C-alpha cells in the first residue's frame, strides 16, 4: 500500500512538473513574440535599451 502511494505521488509530481514546464515554455514563447512584434526590437532598439 505504501509503495502504491509513493508511486501515485511520484506520478502526480512528475505530471505537475511537466505541466509547469509547458506553462513556462508557453510564457517564454509569448514574451518572445511580444518582443519580436515590438517596434524597438532589433539592433537599434537593443542598444537604445541599454
């Protein structure tokens, strides 16, 4: 019974970690798209931001 519970908890933890990774990856992609769509994107915008 304890082994079954450990396996279940391990599976749940794995699933949550994967979901979190996918969520973070989606957020990164969204932010990259926002930056690419920004008029300040590119070499001039990059150096001006510094």
